C-alpha cells in the first residue's frame, strides 16, 4: 500500500511539472513586466541599430537588444521584484544609465535613451 501511494505521489508531481512548466526567470507569480523605449541622439534623431543593454541588478546578468529601424527596443518577461539598469551604445558612445525600479508597478514601462554623439 505504501509503495502504491509513493508511486501515485511521484506521478502527480510529474504531471504537475508537465502541466505547468517553470523556467529560470519565469515570473508569472510575481507579475512579469515589459520595458520598451527608443534610442535618440541629443537632437532627438532616432538611432536605429543602437545596442541596448539591460542588466539585472540581482544576478548581474546582461541582455542586449539591437534597436530596430525605428530605433525602438523592448525587453519582455522582466521580474517585478528586480531593479534593472538600462543603457544604449551607438558608434562607441554611451547613453546615461537609467533604472527600472522594482517599485515601478507599471506592467509596461517606457524608458527612452539619449546618446551624445559629440
């Protein structure tokens, strides 16, 4: 009887893992959010193909995104429990670093970045 109960528990656990897969960084429980924005020069001219960096301040992991033809970028599925630093680089020049705070409760945050090309 004990062996059957143990097997049943293992089967239930296996089925729950298949039904609800979890991945590292999957934050559905804590309210995942999105960060979007544009990369401009100091004169508000869009900078397509700028490289945008996103740094998780807890793990220090850095993700990158190459701005599209309209100079926009986006990062999806960000944890609402983590602060992120974001900056852009274009032709060897860097923007100021901005912070997406864990206290910012917007599910869709927008941060535009400006690179001084001088």
